């Protein structure tokens, strides 16, 4: 399970819209003071990790998060990681949106939700999953199976990627939580993804770096995709 690349999904820090209870969408909202502190704190947790690549949503809140968390990095913009296009919902208070007829659909049947003048949640999920899987395959090919890379994105986008990794329908993705500045780790093996961490907002991340393989193993593809029966020994300390 450790001989494939590791994807770290980082949600941006808290924004002024988050603090005010609004839906930012693709508007250029920025981190608030709390969000800046969260970005700096997650930077301490990421310090020392050998990141093979850093990619990001083009929105400023993600770019600000990376500037504070990984000041030495050169993030690559990935349009597939942009926030869901909420259309006419953008900039509206969540309390007001909760009264809209579409709200129960977003909550209970998100795969059918299409935002007025915006994007469908199904389309958001498809392009986000395609983006991270494409990047993961590229990084694995270029940097080897011990590579660790990071993608900075948004709450609903990360939740959709996690739902895909878990093999659950998009209609269940509202059961997943991705807090500001949280780290979620996924490993994509030839047969299935493994969700290694979810919504991690504290603690050491060094255990997510796969140890170097001592020798090549035969039938690696099958072994990499096998789950550890009984739970396994966990990351090396």
C-alpha cells in the first residue's frame, strides 16, 4: 500500500465569506485573520515533506494559503480544482439559500443539483476527479511511487474527490467533512484508491511519506492494491 504516490488534498484557510456565513463560490474572497493563521499552522505541519509537485485552484484564497503555508513552492494552476460554479447562489448568505427549493436537492440528492446560471455538482465532481487522477498518474510516472504531492482546493471539491476514492455515490458526499486548512491523503493504486487520512487538522504528517522500497517486488500491481487484512501496522514511526 505504500508503493504508490501519495496525494495530499489541502483545503484553503478560512475566508471572510466563511466567517460571515456566505457562499463565496468563485468570487475573489480572501483569507481572514483566522484563515491566515490556519495557513501558517498547516505550513509547519507540511514543513520537511518532500513534495514532488504543488497544484492549486486558481482562486486567490487557495493561492494565499499556499503562499503562507509553502512560501518556497511554485504552485501550478489547475482549473479542474476550481470551486464549484454556484452561479446565482454566489455571494448569498447560506441562511437565505437554505430556503431555496434547490437546497434539499443539494443536501440529499446532490448528483441531480444544477445551480442556476452555474455548474452541476456532477460536473464539478467529474472534472475534479479527472484532474487529480491525471496529475497523480503523471507524478507517479515522473517521480516514482514514493512521491508525495499536494493539491489545494475547496470544500465541496475535496469532498467529491474523497467520495470517488471511497467508491460511494456523489449523493453521499455530504456525509464527508473537509474543514478549512485540513489535510486529506489518498493513494491511488492500480485497482482501488485508499483514503489514508481525512479532514486532518492537527498532528504530524511525516508518517504519510512512504518509505523507500528495499527491492523490487514481483506482482507489485496486485500487492499495491491489496488492503491490509486486520488493519495492518500503520505508518512507520
